[in-house]
C-alpha cells in the first residue's frame, strides 16, 4: 500500500462524471529506498459522457507527463 491508513471517499454527482482521482508512486532515481507519491484530485468540466471523456484524456495526460 502506498499511503497506509488512508482512504478515498468518491461521491460523484452522476454515475458517469468528470471527476477522478489519480496516484502514481515514484521511486528514487539515485537508488535510495525513499519513494515520492504524486496524487491528484481532478474535476474536469462537464457531466455525463462528455465529462467522462475529458477525464480519460486528462488521466492519460497525467500518466504520460510522469512517465
């Protein structure tokens, strides 16, 4: 587990919505045992299918930016 003793309360307005959370653990580049965790709670514009599509694009953008 990346963040022990934690939880996420996710209560979107609609079943398909533009809100999402994202987390990516990063290992140290110098070989040390420390780890940094990037976390985002995002609210993309729109509700329903259009908001969900923007969320998919934003999630992909965050993944590509980190990797």
